[in-house]
C-alpha cells in the first residue's frame, strides 16, 4: 500500500497532469489549465485502480480511453480535439518508453516486473519515460507551441 501511494504521489498524478496539459495544449484546446489539472489528477489516481482491475497490458487501452473521456467530459473540449490530444500525448509517452526507458532497462538487465516491483525504480522509470512529454509540456507552456490552431 505504501509503495502504491508513493508511486501515485511522486509520479502517476504528475503523469496524468502532463498528459492532459500537453496534449490539450498542443491541439489548442480552449480550456482552462485548472480543468486540465483536475482531469490529470483523476487520471493519475485511476492508474493503480485500472492496473489492479484489468492487469498490465490491457490497462493501457483502458487508460487511453479514460484520458479521452476526461478530456471530453471533465475538461469539456470537442471530441475531435480530445481524440487528437490523447493520441499525441500518449505517443510522446510511448516514445519515451521505447527510446529511453527500454534501452536503459536492457543495459542494466532490469525487467519490467522488477521495475514495477520496486517503488523507486517505478518512479524513476516513469520519469525517464516522461522526458519527451516534459520537454514538449515546457514548450507548450513557455513558447505556446501548438500543432494546430
């Protein structure tokens, strides 16, 4: 329980906020930052619940759908922007997982099971995977980067 709570507080809630903030910012969704943060917190809190209910693997699809629904109904953006925002933000996170996290784990001979079984490896792995998302979030925030207007 303590492990799950630490990962939730130190990474998963931030991941949710980053996903919603960055994706919706990139598609110029007309929404208040506060609504994006609320949706992001709800997403982050749901991660361990979804993993517990459906397991690793299928949880990804459920979380993508949840992100889409939160963008649409909590933030209140049109469906097409919610879909595009979810697609772009999730792609950035996957890009970080496959180009940064997986090579590092392979070099260190660490499995996903070992990573998820360790509080600090789980938190560190999450932040490593989120590097591209963090970079783009910073560009959205500081430079008002947009993919579409």
